[in-house]
C-alpha cells in the first residue's frame, strides 16, 4: 500500500507561493521561485518513478521532503544574500577609501603646485652654491699647492737652521 501519494501541481505551487512570500526577496521573483521549487519536486518524482521501474527500488518524495526542499532553498538564498551583502560592504568600503585617497592626492597636488616656485628657487640656489663651491674648491686646491711649496721651503730652512745650530753648538763646546 502506498501511503505517500503525490501532491497535485497546484497544491505544490500554493505551498511554495506561501513560503516564498515570507522570504526577503523582491516580489517580482517569488512566483518564478515557487515554480522552480515545484519543477524540482516534480522532477524528483519522475526520476523516482524511473528509478522504481529500472532498479525496482522505491524512493519516496513526501510532503516533508517538499518542505525540506523549500527550507533548503530558503537557507541557500539567505547564505547568498549574506555573501552578496558582505561583498557589497567590502566594495563600498574600498570605493570610499579610493574616493578619500583621491581627494587627499588632489590636496597634495595643490600643495605641490603652491610650493613649486619655492622648490624651483631652492634648486637654482643650490646650483649657484654648488658652482660657488666648485670655484672655492679650485682656489683651495691652488692654495694647498702654494702651502705645500712653502712647507717644503720651511722644512728645508728648518733643517738648515738645525744643522747650523748643531754646528754652532759643537763649535761652542770645543771652545769652552
């Protein structure tokens, strides 16, 4: 005896419509979703009948299994809504960050334009100072050469004076 008779299509559709109306979905889609649930359930019933004829095994599709299908569909729908909301939030935060960064860049560009004349003047001053330092460096190198020459002369004169002093000291020592 078969205690699990099939529900008529209109009954399945009515149950699905009552359930889909409570879901947080745009009402334009509830009828299509209800029809999809009915189609899935009827497809399973047809596959079960084919399974019985080919494999001689009974697979029951009960009202409870139909309600479980609706619950599963609702659960998947909620998960997808949460996933979409999370992605929307991330994209929104990223967009806000880009907008904020763009405005900061615009402010920095304005500041850069404002200080550009000072930067140009500083660059010119630096070039002038570098040129002056190069000239002074050449002068210093020239003076170093003169100092080295004078140092050699002074060293030579010092050596000669020390030599004379030694000779004089020797002469003085002999005389005494």
